[in-house]
C-alpha cells in the first residue's frame, strides 16, 4: 500500500498493462469458426477444429487462453461455402458445344494447411475456380450431350467431384458436392442443327419401331392362319359333310352379306337351281 501511495502513476500504468495482458490472453471462439493459433506468425494449433459428425461447438468453442503479445488467431469458417464457376464452353464427344454453368460446395477441414498454402479462405475459393473449370472440361469432354439429360448425369457429377476433391485436399479443403446449374447449346445455328438431328433421330427410331411391329403382326397372322388350317384339316377328317356345310355357309355370308370389315351392297345373282354353289339350299 505504501508503494501505491508513493507512486500512484506507476501503479496505474502497471494495472493498465496487467489489464491489457489479461484481455490479450483470452479469446472467445465462436461455434461456427475454427481458430488457427499463430505464434509469432507460425501456425501451431487449431481450436474448435471441424470433426465429421460432431455438433458445432463440441471441439472447443467458447473461452480459450493464449499467450499475450505472442499468439494471434486466424478465423476459418466451419460451414459449407460455394465456389461459382464462370460460364464457359465445353465440347462433348459428339462435337456439340455446350454453355456450362456450374458450382461446387466445399468446407475447410485442415485450417493449418489452408493457411500455409493459400493464407485465407477467400484465396482458396479463387484457387478452386480454374480447377473446377478444368475438371468439368475433362469429364464432359469424354461424354456425349445426351448423358447430361439422363440418369447418367449423377455419375458424371460424382466423377467431377472426386477429381476436384483430390486437388482441393492440397488446400486443406473437402469438396462436398458439384452441380451443373445449366448446360445449354449456344443460340443460333448450332442449336437449330442439334434440334434437327434430334428430330431426325426420333423419326428414324419411330420408323424402326413401326417396322418391327408390322413384322411381328405378320408373324402372328401367319401363325394364326397356319393354326386355323390345321383345325380345318382336322375337322374335315372327322366329318367331311359338316366341313363342306360350314365352308359353304362362310362363302354365302361373304358373297351375300360381306365380312365384318367390308359390307357389300345388296346384290342380285342369277343362278340355276341345279348349281353346285346352291346345293346347300336344295336340301339333302
């Protein structure tokens, strides 16, 4: 107490320095942030590191201590971020130019490597853009345009994600998903040419299906006629007189009435009563 009374100004200075040191030795780590601790500018440890499957804040969020004046924090977001690719042209295997617009979702899983390679999270996003563009060109250049309009598209995107993820790991980043927002043909002559090709292909496919249907119909009709002939032959062998009567009735119906598809107009026919054609009308 005597020192405080004799040196009040020095006491205030010392108290102020101690207060600053106390505040400098404590940091509040947010739940959504990873704290990369730098000691004299060199990364030494990570506070509240992202852990797959663990809830946010379980890895060390809240108050934490650090060496005053010697350590500092760099904050790295634990949440998912998106990197947008500028629209560009890609040539498919069927020589169609596509206007492709895509994006990738990523998360920083190794802040220390990220800081060593790129220094900041914004720089990571800028570094991933040309890598994403290159991966899209390489993968889409191996496939036809129709694959982007079919369920095969999921496999295409997974291949792009895996290739991009291998490169992104060098930046301490995990690629979660890659999606194509739009893949269109350029306006003008290329688009009209593609539409004409698609229309021609569909017409050819329809003709093939129609021809195959006619072929199957002829086969079925021929088989039915063959079966009918066998039945007629079998019935003739069992009762020739009844078979003659049945065939005569069919002939009369066709001649005087017409079948179900071709109805005939009323017709006058002059025949001799002794005509063999009218024998079924003369009785036995």
